[in-house]
């Protein structure tokens, strides 16, 4: 199970500096072009009523990854706790054709530049999302039964980085983008 917390960054440079002071070394920035496919589109309520969300990600214009996600809950902290399965595919076009043949539709597109690092078992992502701004995500793979405790620790870590509770985001980028439109 992927356990995640996310927050909007008011000062990306300061947060990256604090992480560097903890010994974090960041990857080169990767561009990720994500297309989310679902059965029901239209309103945000329709989008959220889907049981499974399929994503085609084109990374740096080359590598294509298809991911199936199922959230534990539709809202709140547990909406960022997800069961995920992913595979590398050779063609984004063919993946789109297959999903279309299955009756799915592209609901939203999210383009981001992402830098990653690790710290004490967490994967930390610093994201610059087109039309949304800068964010931090902290992720960890663990058992579902540990999710609440791990998220609490992650929120405490965000606080140690100077990120305020009101900057926490309990929605995926896809939902934030749909709300913006």
C-alpha cells in the first residue's frame, strides 16, 4: 500500500535547503506527463465515483508507465492511501487505444517536473505542477494497518520542514486540476 502526504510549498527553495541540510541529495528533474483515464467523466463527483483510475505516464518524453490505482477512501487522509499496480509499456498511443477500447476516457492531464530524494525510509518528491504550483509529497510503501501512524509521522516531518498544517493537501493532483477547470 502506498501511503502519502502532500503539501503546497510557499517557499520551495527554503524547503529544499532544509532537506539538503539533512543530507538529502536530489535527483535531476524529470518531466512527467500524466493522463488519467476513467469510466465516468463529467463533474468532479462523477470522476470521484470511479472505482479504479488508470494513468498513462510519459516520463522525460520516453519511458511509458501504465498504473492502476484504487483509493482506500474518496476523501480525507485515507484518499491518499492507495493500492497501485504498474507496468512499463512500449507505446503511449497503444495504451490509449486499449483504454479507449475498454470504454474508458481521458479525464484529466497533469504535467509536472519532479525531483526526488529519500530520507529515513521516505521517498520525497518536490513537484512543480503546470498551472498549480510547487508541492512536496512524502511517500512510503507499508501495510494498510500502519497507514494512520505513518501519515501522522509524515505530517510531523512536514512541520519540521516549516510547512504549516493549512498547507497540507489531501487531494491528488488530478483532483486539484479538475477543481481548477
